[in-house]
């Protein structure tokens, strides 16, 4: 089952966004989308039948002016968005994920993931989390790890909850899309390498985050975060010029219509520029790669309510549109 988004007066901020779409039974293709829900097939506009969103990003400096010009041209090439299926907007080669990047979220998770035998009062454990977080911020060390591109799925696709996942949870995140290669770039240079932003829901099985059999090893991100479809992405890539301040966006996730996450990116410990710069100090970031910037407070562990068969998640971020995903238990498929 695939759940389509509700109609809106404007799909996103700015004059255009990038998407990957397909007609019924047809191949996926890169598209320019207008705020009033019309689309242009960029294979035709660029006279390249092999064009993808990622190859557009690989030539971002020359592609961006052409996209701006196309966005200002209204002609018969535009088609209704409703005629197409919306896929994840890009197929990344690398996915850089981050944890513990929102102040209130860190405190909540620290309390929820109490170590066996830790009987200290909640207030004491919250104070400890705040101290750890302040120390990390002062040392300028974001927590970044690697995700799998195979976990990425479309913004309206079903999310399959694996039978082994005992505590599947949601994590709405602002996702940065790289437009120019970045390696060892400074904080001041970092945003020059960003093409745009999109929405990610970085699902996590809380039961497998930590290795109980070998606690000295720590986190198991492969198992807890990388099941197929655990990263719904999109619907669009909105160019940086259309987002005035990525440090002042509202993230809202509703579960079956009820608000669960509702926070501003102002609560980030490390902003977008610092996250991109930090990841680039070790890795070479490539066009189309994603840098997920962490999730705010309001996860299922906080509410004592994890994902289950039949749940519907509606996620929005200011100016970036909305995604709706329907949870399906593996055994129920």
C-alpha cells in the first residue's frame, strides 16, 4: 500500500524543487517541480535520456542556472504532478547520519536507555546528559556514523517493520544534499558545497541500538538503522537559495494525526555547516550524498509508544514539503 500526501497550496519554498518521478509502468526520471504541483521532465529539457537527479548534482554549477531559467518558463511541457509516483529524490552513494544533535532529544534518550542496574533518579541522569552534551559542544565533536543507501525509500512508500525489530521508532531529520565534492572543508566553506535540503525519517529499532552480548563494542547501527526502507526520503530537494536559514526550520512529525515531534532546528547542538565540515574532515563527500543532521525530541521511546502495523507517519519541515508513510508489519505483507 502507498499513501499519497494531502494536497497543499504550495508544495515547498521557492520557485522550484528537484524530484525523481515515474509514470505508471515507466522508468524513474529527474523532474523539475513547481510550487503549484506541475512537473517538467528534465531528460527532455537537458536533451539527455540517461539524466538522473544525481548526475544533475554532479554538474550543479552549470545545471542550477538552467534549472532557474526553466522554472521561469511556462509552456506545454508541464504536466500535473498527480499523474506521477514520487520516489526518493536522489540515490546517494553515501549516507552520513548523526546522533545526539538536539539538546532535549539527548536528554530524553539518555534517560530512556538506562543501563541495567542504574537505579539513579531521573533528575540525576538528566543532569548527567546535559553535562555530557555541553562538553561535546565545547569540543566541537559531532557524532557522525555511516548509513546504507539501500535503506532509502520514497516519501510515500510503505515502511516494512521487520519481524525481528522489537522497538521500531521514528526520527524526523533535516537532510543535507551535497552538490559539490567536499573534503576537509572549513565551517565557513561548508554551505558552498550544499545543493539543497530534503526530509528524512531515520527509523531506528531501539532494541538493537546497543549490543547486549558485547557492551564494550557499543552501538550497532547496521542492525538498528539499516533495514530496507528505514530511511524514507523526500519528497523534493529544495535548493539552498530557497531556504533562508536552515538553522530556523520547524520539524513536525505526527503519528496517526497526533503530534509527536515538534521542534526547531534552533535546538541543534551542531548546525548544518559544522556537520558538513566535520564529516568532510575524514570522508570525501560527493554530489548526491546525504548528511542527516539528527532528530529532535519526541521519539517513541519518549512517549512509550513504538511503531506498529497500520501506523501512519506524517512528517513536515518548513519549506521542504511533506511525506506520509504507512507502516506494515513484515508478517502482515
